[in-house]
C-alpha cells in the first residue's frame, strides 16, 4: 500500500498522461478533490480544428469545477436538432426535429471549438496548487505492485499509485496496463472545417443523412458553424484537394444552401473513422479515460461527452478513496470505475454503430426499419422526449457522476 503522506505534486498520488480535454478534466477533478497530481502531456503536432457539442451534464460538470465561465462566451447554444434524410432512397425517413424546450431545457448543449475548450481547461489547471503541468512526451509506463513509473523524454521519472491514461487512441498507458482493445475500422473519413455563412443558423444543428454517412452542421457563435462531413475515403481526398472557393461551393450544394453563401475558415481536418472499446477501463493501477478507453464515430456528438463522464467518474472514485484513507489506485477503485462506465459506453457505441450501418446499407428492409424508427420518434411524443433525454445523458440521473449533476466534490 503506497505511502499516504506523499501527496503533493512533487510526490504525487496521481499522474495523468495526455493533455487533451479528457486528461485535463481528469487532472482538474483529482486536484480539486485534494489529490496531488501531475499531468504530463505533449500538445498534438497539428492543431485540433474540431468542435465539440458539449451536451447537458458536460456543461454542468465544467461549470461546477469552475471552468465553464472561462469559455462560455466562445460557445453557441444548441436549441434545435434536425435530422434530414438525404439518402434519395425509395424508403426515406421523415425529417425529425428535436426542440430542447420540449424537455424543459434552454438548450441541449453548447458547441465550442476544441482549441477554446482546451485553452480554458489549461488556464484553470494552471491555478490549482495541487496540480503540476509538464509539457513533455511520456516514453514509457511501467506497472509495479504499489506504484506505476512514468518515464519522460526529458529523462525524468515519476511514480504514483494511480496513473490515468488519457493519451488518446494509440494509448501507451493501455498497453502498459495489459489491456486489449476491440477495434474495427470503417471505410469512412470525416472532413472537418469551420465556416462563415450569410444566413443565421438559429441555434439549430442539422444532420443530413447521406448514403455515405452524416453531413452535420453545428452552430458556433455569430454567423459561423462547424461541419463534420462523413464520406467515403476517395471522395474525402477529392474534396480535401479542392481550394477554399470550390470546397465552399460543394458544401453549399450538400447543405441545400440552408446557411446561404459559405466561406471556409483556415484549418481543415481529415479523420479516419472507426469504433474501438478497451476490454477493461482500468487495471494494474492504470485507469483509461477518453479515446484511450473508447473511440466512436462523430454521429450524435457522443465521444468527448463520454470522455468527460469517464474523467469525472474516476476523479470522484479516487477522491472518495483518498478521503477515506484508502489506496487511490487500488483494485477496488479500478473495478468500480470499470463497472460504472461500461453500460454508458457500451450502449452508445452499439447505438451509433447500428445507426451508421443502417445509413450505409443497400438492404431495403433495413432502410425501411430505419425510416420506421425515425417516423415513430417523430410522431410519438413520449418516445421522442425519451430519445432526447437519453441522447444528452444516461438515464437514470443517478447513473451520472455527481459533477454532471452539479454537485461539488
Ligand atoms: C470529426 C470528429 C468530430 C467530433 N465531434 C464531437 C462532438 O461534437 N462531441 C463530442 O462529444 N465528441 C466529438 N468527437 C470526439 C472527440 O473529439 C474526442 O472524443 C476527443 O477529442 C478525445 O479527447 P481525449 O482527451 O480523449 O484525446 P485526445 O484529444 O486525442 O488527447 C490525447 C492527448 O494526449 C497526448 N499524448 C498522447 N500520447 C502521449 C504521450 N506518450 N506523452 C504525452 N502526451 C501524449 C496527445 O498529444 C493529446 O494531446 C469528435 C471526433 C471527431 C473525429
């Protein structure tokens, strides 16, 4: 059992590897709860030009921690979500429109550029006395009985009884914990870009379902939106090779001009899509959060919302163990973490994978079932409201981490 007296950022009880949004949120949660924490992260080589639709509880958690005030001005509310069948197929689904007011919410969530979210998390993290931030690469992670050792590129070596692996899809921490992964690559690529447009978005996100995947416009503050366009890889390469004016025309055409004239902002991204779930979310004193634990395609804005729930959950469990004088990285904490996250991650991964497959299939009965499902959601009020509530948070509310319910640590 590790020495409990050692709890400051010089002799930390926790090390977080990876300074993306999930890692920063985990580190902040641990440090706010009194746990001496070190976060080691290397900024990605290319800037992340994606945006995140932060749904319901994610915004509440960031507000409860004190981060949301630092970036709220850069986020746009999502009050209406439209799904439009643009497959041109024989059996098309009706347009479905979800309005946050129907479930007594002002907004389903807020869309923000990742760079603003990460900057706010970094700014807040820098104010916490219990948290030390090191910008460096982690070269190796070695597990031991009482401690995990982390070796940095600088040559420094850190040890702590709990390591949080927030190091993304190719997680070194996951390998060090001896945890395998179930993974499947899709024959789809997401093209991402931010846009200026001449017509207002009216706080509405619109998801056009095309035979190759969704084309989703999500509001940003002002006359701006972000686009995630899921395509087959050849088409994605062709579009990515276009100059800004030609790409803007293609986007205007695909969006049926609902936002008027389009202007492309600098910074495009191409993301090969797939689905992956770690076989366990924690073992051998190493807990996995965010994309180190699970990757899902960008349909329905679930990925980072799951990642933030991971971060809040492991943070709360470790803080509870610390306050009770127990081992923060012990088997009890890690098995509770695995158990608490599996249903939420598993159910959303299956639902999104299925929805994606029904879009891609040429099999008429499956297309018909998809259309019927959306028709029922459109017509049956209680079903539609249940779908909206489940889309933004797992039911029942008690299944969510406390931070997501607005309760301080
Ligand atoms: C096109 C697209 C659109 C999306 N839209 C949404 C959305 O609207 N809503 C939503 O909820 N989710 C969305 N997602 C998912 C979301 O972007 C991801 O879930 C999120 O970015 C993952 O965050 P993370 O912190 O887990 O990982 P990352 O952002 O990948 O961060 C990992 C960090 O670890 C660092 N790192 C890795 N290895 C090391 C090492 N050895 N040493 C030091 N540092 C290291 C990396 O440099 C990086 O900074 C989208 C995804 C895609 C592809």
